[in-house]
C-alpha cells in the first residue's frame, strides 16, 4: 500500500510505485507515454530510431514521460509529439534486460526495426552512435553537441578540428550514459558529486574502437579511483568485488587506508542498467591490472 507523502515529485512517485508494485507502475507509465493521436503513430524511420535510442541511454527510466524537456526537444527535431517519442523510449525499455530483471516491462508491441536498432547498437556502439550523430547534424546543423567552440585554437600535432569535435561528442554521450546508469554515484565509494566523477573506460579508449561509447565498457568512479583503475592499481574481480594490487596492499599509512585499502573486497555498486560486461573486466584484469 502506498502512503501519500509531501515533497515527492513526479519522478519520486514513479520510483516509489515501481519499487512497491511494478505491474501497477507499468500501467501508469504507459498512460504517460501513450501517443495521443493517430498522427503520432506514423511508422518510425531508422534515422529517427537512432536518435531516440541515444536519448534512451542518457536519461533514467523514471524520466521517460511526455513532460521531460529533453524528450520535448528531440521530439520537435524529429517532427513527432513528445508522447510518441516517450512511447518509443518505453519500447526500448521493454527490450532492456536490466529493467526486465526488476520486473519493469516498458511498453510492449515492439516493432521489428526497434529490435534491429537495439541489436545493432549492442554489436557496434561506436559505429551506430556515429551514424546517429550524422543524422543529428543533418536535422540540426547548429546543434550545440556538434559545435567546436570548446576545441582549443592550437590543435595537438596530427589532429584535426573535426576529429576532436567527434571525439568530444562521443565522450559526452559515454559520460552521460554511464553516470545515468550509476545514478551519478561512484560505484566503489558511493560519492555522489558529479563534478568529481569520471566515466572510466574498462577497456581503454585507444584499444577498442567498437566499444568506445558502449556504456557496458564503463564504470562510474571518483577521480582518485578512476586514476587507480587506469593505472592497474585496482581491478574488479569475477565476483564484482574490488581487488587491490599488491603495491597498494603493502601500504599502511592512514591516507592509503582511508582512501584505498578500506575498499578491498567490497562489492561494486551495480548500475540500474548497462552492467559492466564480464569480458571487459577480464580484459582489464589480464592486460592492465598489476597483481
């Protein structure tokens, strides 16, 4: 039984209902996303679905509704209603195994193309995201995500402005997807200060082009533990617990104990979706970690 409490916004009630009664939540969520007119039910095109899926990855499930400003903005770009786009994001949610494990079903009646886009992204995230951004550039040439205002005037040797802009767009997507999945909290310490959090690649950016933007190749870590992970001083074991390098284990000073040693063998705080792929964690243990 739900008890009314002040101070809960729309998302707060959604989360509470989802935890107490997933079936009821699914019904309510469908009513918030259901297209309101027959014109909203036009067939979706591949370019539209590419952009819809990238947005799905970057917002929490509880934020999928027709009042979300990001949904309203993208819907306008796609010449769709916010309700129609919300419904399509709920279709993608229906395919999400992380939500299925929590008995949150999303919206059924999946189109063949929905499943195809889902599978293509999971087979090659980098290529599909690049295709999606090409679509966005065509629809909105002045999109802030594609401007190079933040690119330095003096470029690194051998780099081009276009390459740096593309890299930044990919990294921005990866960061948003990973931080959203981990509820903007470090998966080791629980620190929830976004300015101090890094979307850390498990397999380094330079080592696997096809998984550069794959959220399952990411961990949300605070800046210190991100650096320790990149240097191979910590790893994640097969049981999703923190493993320390012998170099750290030999330390005994108070700072090392408080900041690093106390997390030895601690279970990882797993994300709501995009759980880190075991094969990526195994690569890190085999090629980067310093036992």
